[in-house]
C-alpha cells in the first residue's frame, strides 16, 4: 500500500478497537470480541518432536541458530507483503491482533483475502514488490530483463522512472544478518551435505543466484536436520506471479519412515509413462535423484506460515534443477496428523455416508499429500507446439492449473500403486474417499487462491462425472467406479491443456468451473456451523522444542 494509505489505516485502528474490542454491557459483563470466532477457526498445535532426542549437541545448537534466522525471514515476509508490522502490533483488541498476525496483515487469507480491519480495502495485487501506482502497460513497456526475475523488486528512481533492485540490495540489512548466522551454523555442522548447503546458501543470499545452493540442497541426503530458507514461492504476487516471498521451515528427519518411501523415487519414470493422456504429453523424463522423505516440522516462518499451513514441500522450483536432479519431496507428518485429527475427520463425520466414512483414513491422507508433491515433477514441462515452457505459455493460469495437476495426478498415482501392490496399508477406495473429503477441507480456504481454484475445478469435474452424489440426508455417497473414470478424465484434460499451452481455454474453463456452487456452499455452511476449525496455528520456538 501507499504510505498515505498506511498512515490513514493506522489512524483508524482506534475505531477497530472500539468496534471489535470487549465492551461493557449494562450488567457490567464483557462481550467477547467478534473476532474471537475468526481466531478460533485455527486450532492450536505445539510444534514439538520426539526426534529432537536423537540430535547431537552440535545439531541442537544449529537448530537454535535456525530459529534466529527463521525469525528474520518471517519479518522480511511482513515487509514484502504488508509493510509496517508495527501497525498490527499496535492493535489493542487481542483477537483482532492475533487474527492479523495469523494472516500477516489485514486480509483474511481463508476468505478470499477479504479485509477485516477498518480502513483497508482490497489487498494490493503488487504487495510491496512493485510501486503501488504501476500499471500493466507500464510494466510491459519497461525494458529490463531483470524485471522478470524471481529475486528483484521494482522501484522508482529520482525521476519517477521504473528501476529494478535485487533482493540482496533491497533487504541488505536482513540478508547480511541471516548470512552471519548461517556462517555460525555451518561452522558447527558435522554433516558434510548440510555444511555445503549452508555455505552455498550464504553465497546465494548475497548474489540472488540460487542454482548452486539448490543443487547442494538436493545432494544433502543424510542430515538429520534440514532448513528450508529463502525467497521461494510467488503466491502473494498477484500482479505478475513472479516475485518470491521469504519463508523458513526447520525440519527433523524421521529416518525410519523415510526409508519406507525411498523405493518410490526410482519408480517415477515408470509412473510418468502410466499417466492417462496421449504419449506426446508425457515425454518429459523426471529425475531420480529426488528425495521422498518424512519429517517433523518444528518451525514455520514467513510465507508458509501465512493463513493455511503447508503440510508437504516439493522444492526447488527451478526447472533446471528438476532436469538435473529432480526435486525433494518432504512430508511434514506431524502437521498432517494435526490437520487430519482436528479438521478432516470431523468434516468426514458430517458429510460422508456411513459406508464411505469407513474409508476416511489418515494413512490415505498421508499418501495423497505425499504424491501430490511427487506429481509436481511429472506431466509436461514444455509445450508440444512450440509455445515454450508450460509456465510461460499458461501465464496467469499457470499456478492454478499446476496445482490442479498435482492434486489429480497424486490421487492417480496412489490408486495405481495400490493396484500394483506397492502401497499396502490402504485401498484405492480409501484414497478416493479421503481425497474428496479433503477437497471440502481445502475449499474452506476460499476459491480465490491458486489452490482454491484448483480444488473447485477438481470438485466440480468429479461431481459432474458422477463420482459422488448426495443422499436424502445430504450425505456424500461415492461411486468408486465413476470416481476412477473421473480421475483419468480430469488428469487427461489438465495435461492436454498444459501441453498445448492453451491459456485461452484454461482461463475460460476456470472461470466457468472454478467457483463454489450453491449446493457446495450449503455443505460448507453445515461444516462451518459445526465449529470445525479451518486450519491450524502453531505454538512454536526454541523454548517449545527444547523446553525453557
């Protein structure tokens, strides 16, 4: 936002406090803030882990340093996407303040970014990556190849003309401090892969060239601790969908469960060949240096902590790394379990008929999420008709269609692996049931985000295909044969659209099929009326993990 808007908004916080804070009633009772219900949409969960007992003293010290770095990344995300965090910290109503802290600003990320603090309008599409008065025409006319980098902001010079500024210059103070702390961590690192990654990441922070550090992260196979840190995802840049936001995860590896997943990595090229589409849309050969591991996450900071919480990671995002080494898929089991227990199972009890409810299982949720991340590395990366990369050709539709691809190909692969006898602790019906219930969990975040649009396109496709119907009591009854056909059909449509780079069709299809229907809204109202949380929020920090 412009500084003038920030100033005006700050002056209105008093009005927020009066309208939203507890007020006296005639009998001297205190009314609860109306924002308490919004805060209660997030179930609290402590980020602890028994895996900390297996760390060496040096590893424990490194994790404590990671907490310091993660806090800086968290503050940088505030600066990038909201601006002056102190305006939020000055709010007197504790529930308004807490909800703003959860959302990293004045907009409800689970309600289509609806503003909830007086004085704030729609969330600016450019956040603080661009001048607030920039136009698309001005951006297009600006001749600087660095303008499209993931790691630059656009500013105005003394004459008002556009200029690019690299992140390491724009955020120099924070970047330098994070590098100093990473040097301390690298000096303590006993695992050579971790040490090399940290040293390469320092260099990346100082140059905004992340390729070598991403490759080093791919080679880090044996460390019991992991640290995802940097400007990574571009979800908050709704202007060009290119500018990346800072975030941080601190992770502890579950070595035993990770061993159980290792076999699937070598199967990726074969799974690619099984995709339900014409051969020309699956010529890409995925790398087999990818990791598929299980972790407990003990810290979220920045982008990954804003609103809905990530429960699996598929990185790096650089296609050059994908072609050389694949990606690493990190399953955050403790966060998954929290979402299943506190949200997904209660939703299933409301919306599924008894015969289908029997198939709603945490292990199916785990596998679906795991292979959602794997699916990002499958499919097609280059268009088949000379339009260049899928990302470039799909334009502003790229993210929602990529998420839709990952959703449905993940389910396709789980069902295929069950059929092949490779996954033995669930059935394909378990996977399908848990997937459909999972859409209702996810779509409560709203349909404005890329994930929300993907969820709705998938839900509406499956419903039209007869994958499920509602019985007289309004409960979902799943037709498993039609559901399998719908999985194949939807996957084929997505892969074909991406491979053709058909952004016109993608835009029209999403506009017609990416919304919440009245029937689904009635289901969501029923779920919301039951007081089921929408997501989770974390009690976290070094003192939580290690004890005070």
